[in-house]
C-alpha cells in the first residue's frame, strides 16, 4: 500500500453488497477496502479504529442508521468523506444524509468504473455533484425544506457579487471548469472563489454549498 492509496470502509447490512463492492474496489489500482460494517454503530467504531479516507454508507441499516452514523462521523475533524449508497435516485433520505455531512451519493447499481471514480472524487475532497441526476436530487431536496431561513439569507450578504454568482452555479451542479466558462474567467480563479465561499459561510465542501444555496433561497429549482 502506498501513501496515495484511498482507504475505503463499506457500511451496508447486505453481505452481497459489501462483498461485491469490496471485490470491485480492490481490483482497482490505488484503492483498498480496509473494512466492512453491518450497521451504523459498527461503522462509527470502525472509522475510529481504521481511519479510512472514504466511507461507502448505506442509509437503511438496522439499529443506528446511515444518516445518524454520518452525522457522528463528520462531527469530528479530521474525518473521512462519506459517500451515501442508495437504491433510488430520488430517495428522500439522501437529502437528510447530505445535511448530515455526506459528500455525495451513489446508486447501488452503479458500474465498477462509476464506483471507483466516485470514491476517488470524494477522497480528493470534491463533492459528487456532476451527474445530472444529482442536480435533480438537489432540486428535489430544496422542495422538501422549509421556506428560506432568514439567518442563512443574511449570511449570503457576506459574499461578494462574484462569489454569489459562483455559489449559484455550484448549486446548479456545475464543475469549476463549467463555471469558468460561464463567467469567462480562469479555472484557478473559480477555485479561489469557491475556497473563499466555503470559508466565509463555514461550509465543508461543494455539497454543503449547494444545499446552503437552496436553503437560503439564493437559488430556486426550476419550475418553482
């Protein structure tokens, strides 16, 4: 194992899912599955013991579920990135998992390539927001939330005009390269803006930034 190897913990109550993902990921260079957990309690304990880089987290598990386990894991720093596993692309529990601190989500029927790429993306510190399906998820998430929260709306005022533009584009699921093209600026400039947005708003990653944009009322899903 090298220092660049991504260490993965798989949390799912179905043995076939755990074993299948383990085989798929261990066959990929630079990825190693270091453990398997059958429920939330075991997941939290194994995170403390094994210090994985990424946790593949099932939402529906007996006892302590994936959402609360995610909340506990991400409450401390440093902590692994959590990639939520779900059967349905518009699973209402996924929204709660994103709020709890998950960095993205992945359908259980994803291909081996998609699975490995998702692990690498979140391990690198990026949120899994690129697929169009995720844009629909975030839009649907916003429909399930209450009216824009005044305190969050006030925090948007801490951003510059350009930072506000960038935040809105993040919420639409655009990558840094796509944002750079939209605003006709360098990609490095966008990265700088994203970093400042996260610091100013006290957010962990792009996923949280996207959720914040919807909850604050800065962005509304199309059709509303």
